[in-house]
C-alpha cells in the first residue's frame, strides 16, 4: 500500500538534503525513503539488542583500539631492540672477563 506524506522542513535542512541528492544522483523522495528505512532499522536493532552500539561510538572505540595496537607494536619493537642490546652487552662483558684472566 502506497501513501503520500506531506511535511514541512526548514530551509537549511532542505538545502542539505538537496545537496546530498545532487551528489548521489537521487531524488528527494528516494533519499527520504532510504533515510526512513535506515532510521527504522536503527530503532529495530536498538529495541532488539541490549548491546547495540551507535556507529560513532563504535568508530571511536575502533580508533582507540587501533591506537593501542600501534603502541603495542612500538613497545614490542623497543623490547626486541633492548633484548639485542642486552645480549650484545652480556657478550661484551663475558668477553671482557676472559681477557682479564690473560693479563
């Protein structure tokens, strides 16, 4: 069943809708139908899921996780570098002890 809805929008909102419609090559009607579908899906998921996380919150957590993983990789590289240096110093110290016995 199809229906017609008439609604009033502020000039600024209508301008924004028209801008997006031009960019995406859609009619106002197609744009508004898609926006309403997305909103209804959002409401349905929110009602059906206690663990629903809004996109912006998910994006923030994802960025924080990426940053944490990057820092972990940096720390692992530093630890590997320090291990090499430690091994080098240990060998140098052991070599130094051996030379002292010969003097």
